[in-house]
């Protein structure tokens, strides 16, 4: 199986996505809801991030008919006990629970041959539904208490495999968080999606994607941290705007409402109540 993995990487090295987002592309990140009415009513939104399992093909078609792209959210670094393919994960790859996320466990990303098959089938689901790209989540397990002795090298190999899985199917693919490996992975991914670089004071780590002509997307969750909740949209958005990122303020449940940093436009986000 290891030979098959290397073959996939070799194949994907010469394979490109049918579409990739422009450096200035706009987006909305609503993986917690398949209600796209707001996205359809907002001409400025070009990409819509949606849950790959929960979103029907008909919703993807609606976005395409409106001239928008659909991005397929999938967790590549965690087991989720509510997913339809949960039985595909052998016990040997299941680690510790994700802190704060019920029903999720970290995966042993060293087991490339096992996970390649599972994630390949998930990517196939995205293709079947007509998605344009993949948003692989939880791809920074090596920085967390997973229950496995994961190294940066283990994570790098797995993330490169994930990019190859997407590209081999003609899908664009984004890097999710994993800021410490941005420089090593910018050549493999078509964009980067980050959460809370403003809160963590680490936005500068994302700039290699812009330098490479690729977009930097991201979100902040003001109601989840007291320092941000006491701030203002203008102050929170200042750093992403200065760096040329495309950023939005969201609720932690990632519903359709948001505040767009670049245009300083509020699309239903209730600053006082976080709704």
C-alpha cells in the first residue's frame, strides 16, 4: 500500500484542479448550515464552504447556477461518530478525544495507507455532489494531544497526501490552519483557511500564500473570547485587511450570518448576541 501512496503522489504532481480561486476571491464559511439563501442573495460571495456530508447535490447545483463555487468541508484529522462512514475507521487509528468537540477523536495520521482509502472515498463523495474543492479540517494534530507520538514530518506527509487526493480528482484544495507548516505546504495547496489568527497574533504566518498568488481566507469568533468581544469589528479586521486577507466574523456554530471585514458589511451578524 505504501507503493500505491507514492504512485498517487506522482500522479497528482502532474494533475491540477479544474478550477482554483483567485487571490482576491471572496467567500463565506457556513459549514454548520446548508441554508444558502443568504449566499445566493449576496452577489459579492464567490465561494461557499459547506459540509460535504450534509449538503445535497441540489444545493451545489443551485450555487453553480448562480455563478458561485462550492467547497466541500471534511475532517481529515478526526473521527466523527455521527458520520455515515464511521465504521470505516479501524480502532487502531483512533486516538484521544478532541477537547471541546463531542464525538470526535484524533486520527493516527502516520497510517497513510489506511487513511488514504477512507479520505479518498470522502473526496469521491465531493466529486459526486459536484463540489469544486475540498476544505480538509483538523490537519494539525501533531500540535495537539492526540494519543499518538505524531511529528511535524508525519503531519507534513499526511497533508501532502490530502492535497494529492483532491488534485487527483480534479478538485481544488485548501490548507486548514497548520500555520507552522505553511511555508512547506504553500506549493501543494490552492488556498489557506485559518481560524483566529487575529486572536492568536499569528496572521503574518499566512502571507506566503499571498506571495504565491493564492488567497488567504479566515474567520474570527468574537463571542468566544472576552478580549475580542470587548473590541470592535474595525479593530478585529484591521490586521487581515492590512495584509490583504479575506476575513469574516462568525458565530462558532458557523451558520450563514457573518460580518465581512474587507467591505465592513454586516450580513446578519448580531454583535451583541453573537447571532
